[in-house]
C-alpha cells in the first residue's frame, strides 16, 4: 500500500484508508504508537488501561507515591 505524506502545520502526516482503519478497529482521534524500525515505520494502537485497574493504580500511587519515588531513586542510584 502506497500513501503520500501530507504537510499538517509544522508536522507531516500520513493518511490511512477507511478499510484498514476498520480492520484494525481504529478511529480518527485514537492514540497510536509510532516506532522507527530497521524495516521502516511501525504504527500500532495504544491499548487503554482497564478503568478498574487504572482507578486501583491511582489509589496506590496516591497512597504510596512518595515511597515509590524513593524506591525508584534508590534503584537508579540517585540516593
């Protein structure tokens, strides 16, 4: 599949045809991850966190955020 790069403000964009978006379950406005590989460019959907898991994660970070930061600093050797 060949596509043409388009200027979009100060950036450059590539369009994807509707049939490909439908096959991948993507919609305009979805977030994708773009990675440069040896063979070219890899574009893949970013998987959203389960809302229940995200709430639990926020609660843990809210309660133990300072401890988690200190552990990360220790792990990096920033202590």
